[in-house]
């Protein structure tokens, strides 16, 4: 298994850093990568199987061609024909953009790939919560055993900079869901709007600083 991070986890706007972080964006980017490596270790995944793209957090929607090129390179090098991507649920703009990248790849050059999507979080009746796929064709529910659930908790705990973001979603679910990639109508209310985020304007650099 390989994991491709399409953003570096570090927004250009300091107000979106962890509240207790005192460094600049480059330092925050290093911290987020270290957290990803620690989470991978908790799951038994070697660091060599992690791949990173230097696109600032919250800007993936404007950098999809670059992200798609990296996806293509990693898919070719690894031989991966089955992909798992976040569902498009208006939870986080980068999650939605990652779903779009996979969809575009399947349309243009990866027509033989099998693509699954998984829920993360969305707005429901005025509250932000874990998203959940309703039962239906193709929906798979995977119950984690005790060791698997413990590894998942440890991996999430590794993201110390995201403790405030993850707090509303505790306790950590012991069931995972997947379904084949499908077209979904965008939800009316986006999570980032409810949280007061202002997405940055389009950028031409699509990367550091």
C-alpha cells in the first residue's frame, strides 16, 4: 500500500495553524510531515511508501493538474490499480478536490483503476459530525478488531497539531466504510463555511513558500 498526500498540511494563513504553534509555515509543514510519518508507523506502513506533494493546505482545488501528475507518477511506479480517496461531502475543500483529482484521472488516463471513496465529516442538521454512507449497493462496512482499532487511535493521536479539529469526532469509530466512487450532489452547507474559513484566492505557484 502507498499513501499520497496531495497537500503539505500547512496553509498560507497563520490563523489556520494549531493555536499553540509558534513557528512559520516551513516549520509547520515539517511538523505535519513528521506527524504523517508517525501515523504511518503506528499502522505498520514504511516511510518509503509515503509520497508528498508541496501544495499548500486549502489550495488543492487550484492545483489539480499538478496533483494529478504526481498521482500518475506514483500509480505508475507502484503499479497500484485500486485507489481509496475521500468522498466529496463538503467537509474540507482539499478532500473534495482530492476526490475530483481521482475522478479526472479515471476519465483521462486511469480508466482501468478501481476507485473507492470513504466518508470523513460533513454538516448535518447544523452540526459537524462523522459522515456515514447509508446502506446501499456497493457500500462495504468493515468492523475493526481490537488491535486494528487501537492502531487507528494511535495513528490519529500522532496528529498532535490537529487535536482541536479531531476533538468533536471522538470517540474514534471502530467501523470503516467504503463504496465505489460515485457522483454526488454537493451539500448545501460546507463545513469550512460553518467554521468561518475563508478560502485563499487562486495561486499560480501551487507550492511553497
